[in-house]
C-alpha cells in the first residue's frame, strides 16, 4: 500500500521526469528549427541572387552584419524585368500555396497564432516546407515582405510535427509549437531572448504573456541560435555607430517620435487589411491574386526600388544618417503599400521586416528634422531610426517587451534602452488594440487553450451556497417512503421540481424519486400503479453540502449520471434537504456571474480626460480589430 508521503514523492518525481522530457524535446525542436532557419536563409539568399541579381540586375544593399551568400553578377539593371518579376513570383507562389497548403498563405505568424488558440497546436507537416519555398520565391522576386512570418510558421510547424510524431498531449503540442516559433525567430534574427519572449507575447493584444512557454521557448531559442550561428556566424544583424542616450532633454524629440510611430502603427493595419479585404472581394481565382498584387508592387518598384524585397539595407543606411527627410518618408509610405499588396493579396512573407523598414525610415526622418533644428540636442539622427523601428513594430504588432529586446539584440546596441522603452510603451498605449496580427486574442482569459482550466478554477472557487444565495428558493417538501404514487405525482405538479427527497419512518433520508421514474411507472404499469409507493421508486440520493465547490458538484453529477443533486445539512445526526441543485442552475449562474460580468472602468482623472480630449477621436475609442 502506498502511503500519502510515498504518493507525493512519486507525483513529484513524475513531474520532474515529464518536465525534463519536455526540455529535452524543446532542445530537439531548437536543433531542427535552427537548421530550418539556416535552410530558409540560404534558400532566400539563392532566390534573391537568381532572380533579382542575375535576371534583373538589381542588388539592393542589406544589413552589414549579414554577408552575401553569393557573389554579385555583372548584369546591368533591367527595369522591365524588375517590373515583371514580382508578378511572376506571385503567380508561382500562389499556385504552390493553393495547390499544396492553403494555410501557408499570408504572413504566417497569424496562422501560427490561430493554430495555437483554435487548432490545438496542430500544423500540417508539409506547411513549413511549402512556406519556406513560397516565401523565398516571393521575396526573391522582389515581393515586399519579411522573414519573421515564414520562419515563425516554419518553426511552429516543425515543433507541432515533432509533437504529432511522438503522440504528445494537446498542451505539450502547444508548448513545442510555441517553442519552435520562438526558436525560428531567435535564430534568423540573431536574437535568442527576444525570439523566446516574442513567442509568449505575440499571442495576445493586451499586456499579457503566455508565461508557460517562456522557459521552453528560451531553451529552444538558445539551441536554434547556436545552430544557426555555427553556420552563418555570430555578428548582430545590423551594425550601428556608438549611439548613446545622453540627457533627459532628448526625451522631448523622442516623444514626437512616439506620436509619429503611433500614427504609423494605426495606419499600417488599416492599409494592410483594407487591401487584403479588397483582394478577397475580387472575382478571380485565389491563386492568381498574388500575381496581380505582384504587378502593382512592380509598378511601385519602378519609382521606389527600395520598397521591393526585404529592404533592410534602407535601415542600415538610416543608421548612418543617409537619405533625406522626403526620401525616407516616401520609402516608408511605399513600403507600406508594397507590403500590403504583396502579403495582402495572398503572397507568402512576414510583416516584421517591412515594419522595421517603415519604422526605421520614419525614425530617420524625425531624427534628421531635429538634427537640423537642434544639432546639439540630437547629434545622431540615426539613433532615431533605431528607436523608430522598435517603436513602430511594438505599436503595430502589440509586442512592446520582445521588440525592445529584439532591436537591441539585432543591433548589438544596448545604450538606447531608455528611449526605446519610452517610445515602445507610448506607441503601444496610444495605438490601443489595433494590430497587424488579426488572430491575436485580447488576453489569456479569451483563449480556448486556457478556458477549460480557467472555468475549473472559477468553479472550484464558487460553492453550492453561492448558488443558493443568488437563486434563493424554499426547501423542497419531502415525501414519505409510503406515499402513494398518485400523491407523489401531485407533489411533483405542485412543486415544479424534477426530483423529490424520500424520508423513512424515522425521518432519515432514504433516497430520491425522479419524475422520469414516476412517468415511466404510470405508462408501463398502469394496472399496478395504485400499489406503488414512493419507496419502490426511490434510488440512492446523491448529496452535496453548501460548502462544497461547484466543481465537485459537477463531478458528482458526471460520476453518478445524475442531473439533480440534493443539498443537505446535518441536523440531529440526520440529513435535512435544504435545496435541489440542477445542472441548469449551475449553467445559469455561470452565464449570469461569469459570461455577463464586467468590471467598471476606473474614473479617469481630470488631467487624463483633458489629454484624451486633445487626441483624435479614433485614438480614444474602445478596443478595435485590425481593420
């Protein structure tokens, strides 16, 4: 026989074994995601070299920390081919996506978020491979997109596939899926900590984290980053001058930057989902829509070639103070359009890379303006480009914490943490709930992944007495065990109950008689019904006390297959029935007290109300969706 102490020791040992096994699997997912990120990085580099370089003669600059994988060709620039290439890439990508894996359409991160919340973490094994190929073709032919969406779906798909092969539980599959997502992001952007936090933060619009996946995602991200770095090196993605935060007076210009990126962070989802919805209404085959989007992208690229492909070289130049205010603003607007037409039409690619370009361009423009006006206060306009790219994505994607760390890791510069935190949090608060990721849920309470456990917790905290207090009713009048059937039926008619307690001659509870039993007896044994008494129909009573939780009450209902429970209290060593508890009572209380409950908003101070009055009405409304 196992004593309680031994049982606790066995449970603790089993917990550590399960947790250790999960960590080992997270490390395995990290290795696989690291090689997946390396393969995608190589595939994207080859696609850009083959199409943009060798066919169109277009060689956009990249970040200085990422060396070219292939030597540049000598082919001169052909604007005609550059105009046509995005459409051809969109056509090939559309055919592959809608033929092999329609869920690989779009920017990928939303698909991973949707799988986590609504699909039990399930992603088909073919999706990572289809996503890698189609995204490489899309960006390699000039489509404006980033690597975050594809690698998020690739890493999440690999984690989900490993969990499926091993037959893991739904909870474990979700964990490995999120760990794979963070691992892919951490590897390809050379930001292991930010990748792990991104996986935990991107699932929700509000300031909430999927804290259960942070530790597994950190382990997977470290392993994936180490795997990727062993192949492509350890240099941060961008090289930056020695940017520093010198004086609190700089927060004034950074406040203006926060307002600019907040406005851009609200505009980006509106433009993106407006164009996406326009494409969805078009009466044409879905596989052909990315080609049409690519044609429009090519037309924009004729005038603003910096808006094509990944465009990260624009940000690297902005760090060095290159460009003018007008040119950077044009690039930001053009990049917003080309990304919306590329990904919104159904092409494969992420939205983080374009957001980095848009935010860096806006920040660079603001920095140049203040540098020309107050050069002593803003000696490094490139610092605004770095802070702007963080603030813009934090506002547009609702991920301020991971973005602060990601930009620092991508640049290797931690001297601008103060203005970066300042701009990211202000942008996050000003944009409210508008987001570029439409599959994000408000918070953990909204996720089906947690609702079962949340409901159990709420039911465990509520007692039977809570229901009796909220829905008071007179105690049921019991019947004697010798009460004739006709009198029992009359009691049912007058009480409206579905069951009646049955008392013995000594007043003790001997059982319960249900209305179904009475009806069945009357219909099948009409001749004998006059001889039947309550004791003949009584079954053992399933009882609860007022201090028992609603969860234990529901458990008893399920165990004894009973729709009704007798609520009893002990008086003079006998059980006295004080109420009848039905499953309908519990459901009604759940609907009334949980689903329809809301907390009153705190009264804003006069200063806050005045500030809100200065803002545009669209900035001070309630929660909003992506469009």
